[in-house]
C-alpha cells in the first residue's frame, strides 16, 4: 500500500559527496554513514523519497500531517473525488469481535448510503463529504527526506503511537529499505526513541509492553 514514485539513487554516496565539501576530503558512502552516526542532520536532508500512500485511514493521515519538518504532501481531494463506495480501516480489536465488526460495518454502510442519497439530492461533493468517517482510506503523495524518516521513527515506532501509524511506519521503512543497499543502511537507523536514547521519556511508558 506504499509505492515508491521516486527516490534519490545511492543516497549515502550523495551524502558523502555533499559532506566531503566541508572537509575537502575524498567522497565516500562511509562519510554519509559517519554523518548519521555523528548527528550531522543537515547532510541527511539531501536524499529523499516520494511515495504514494494508499490504504491508510484519514485519521492516520491526519496524524501524519503533524510532522511538518522535512516533508511535502499532496492528498486526494474530497471535493473532486466521489466517495460513495469508500474503503475503510478496520482495527484488529474490531476484526476479532464478530458483534463489533457487525456494528462497525453497518455504520460504514449507513454512511455510504447517506452519502449517495445526499448526492442524489444534488448536494455538491464538498458538502456531502462532511459525512465521511475518519476511518475512510485516503490517498497521499508524501515526499520525505532521510532526516525526516529517522526523526519520524523516533515517536511513531514508539508503542505509545497510534497502532495504525506504527504499522504505516514499519511498512514505510520496509519499502524504502528495499530500494537499494544504501537506503537499507539509512533506514537501519530508523528506530523508536527508547532504543536510540537507551531509556524511555514517555510519561506513560509502555514499559516494553506492545499494548
Ligand atoms: C504518543 C503520541 C501522542 C501524540 N498525541 C498528540 C495529540 O493528542 N494531539 C496532537 O496534536 N499531536 C499529538 N502527537 C503528535 C506530536 O505532538 C507531534 O506533533 C508529532 O510527533 C510531530 O512532531 P515532531 O516534532 O516529531 O516532528 P516535526 O514537527 O516534523 O519536527 C521535527 C523536529 O524539528 C524541530 N522543530 C519542529 N518545529 C519547530 C519549531 N516550530 N520551532 C523549532 N523547532 C522545531 C524539533 O526539533 C522537532 O523535533 C502525538 C505524538 C505521539 C508520538
């Protein structure tokens, strides 16, 4: 559900080239790695990826939008696209409970029917869209640099983060890691903050429990 549209080729090589300017040294991917490990974050802003995100809820995307540094986004419009038959997110807790699943799916069907009825009455899409649920899947094109990926993982791989966002973060890391060996090395630094700091600074710590 995450598709690479474009990615900087050989990102560590690029980081080595730009960083070597600072010291007038011979460029190498190892210089890129040294910059990550030394916390020279600006160097990580040169390589980036553009991904198409589909199959995640508008609620998760709403949280994605709180990340404002190192990212650019475009989102599918609810004014121009017809959402009569929308797809939606179902949490595991609901999936695993037949009665809850029934209530959940009935509500989504009800919303879908209401959307279509309003449309039949000639209500414009931008107004009809107000009935759509946060669980509805929404498509986004995200551009994010290597620094943004590593920073986002600090909080969003945390067990305290929204489960769907954690799932998204894991998928993002996997998809980017499959681009090439240099991206794989970069995303190996994308870890939750407890692993990076060596301790947890969340007031309500999970204490290692993946709720
Ligand atoms: C468990 C959890 C619960 C959350 N609950 C809520 C919630 O209830 N409501 C809510 O609205 N959000 C919530 N959030 C989102 C959170 O508050 C942040 O908005 C989100 O994590 C993105 O912010 P960021 O600093 O990580 O990233 P970015 O905004 O991309 O910032 C990256 C880094 O850039 C620097 N920076 C960014 N902006 C500035 C600035 N203006 N000035 C100076 N330096 C800056 C900081 O060093 C920052 O760490 C939650 C997040 C988590 C993980």
